[in-house]
């Protein structure tokens, strides 16, 4: 009657849970998958009424369909909705909560399966984004200029295909002259 898949878009590497109700009299089910609008491939055959898949970095969308077998006869296939896969999704960006003027700013982010390049951008004093790093590493050390705040964003990709930016909160920069030794 129906086949259930995640309703919202999923990042690369996420689990895709697929399930369907038991069909009366069915002894087995055949589940097929279509990736990026391509041909259908059988991914599971048997009595199970669920399947767990993993979103691959080369996928932009995936769809499933299932049929039931009873007494040696197959039912018609029922198709799921299309699940959108977000390519090269960064899940975390680590930056300091406070920066001291003149001191280095360590920045790191989560690695992404299949990504070969990361682009890091900086927005100092809300003056606009500028690229400060492009390469295979998942960390970078920045040095603050004469700013009062700074913000960072990073994206991952391969072969000129990039996922969405992961953006940090604005980070205040404290002048060294603000330090006072009491006592």
C-alpha cells in the first residue's frame, strides 16, 4: 500500500531508513533502488519489511520501490517519494568563542566522505566574505587583523561540486589592552 522514506533532504553519509507494511499472504518482498534517476537495481529480497541504506557522496537523489510475492506471484511495485541527498555536507565547524587580538585563531571542521577540497571564508566586521583557504586539509590557522569581530564559513566538495556552507557565529575579538591584572 505504501513505502516510507525520510521526508526531508539528508546529508551525504546519513542513514536512509526505508520501510513498508506487511502485505497479507506475502512470503517475500523485493526492494529496488534508483540513484540519480538511473535504472532500478534490486537491493534486497526476503521477508524483511525494512531496509537501511547509506547516502553516498555521488548521489543527488534516490528513490525506492517494493513489490510483494505471494504464492509465487508478484504484486505491482509501489514507489516511494524521491529523497534528496545534500552533497558534501559539513556537520561541524570548531572556532574559539572569544579571540584575543594578535593571537592565532585555530579553525577546524568535520571531514566529509568523498570530498577532496574545502573552501574556508572569513567575514571580518561584517565587511563581506573573502576566501582564505582552499585545499584538502580540515583545519586552518588564521591571524586576526584590526577587527572587532569575525565569522567563518566552510564548504566541502569534489570535481567542482560543493555542498552548502557551514557558518559559525560571529566571534568577538578582545583587545589586549582590555586585560587588567588586579591585586
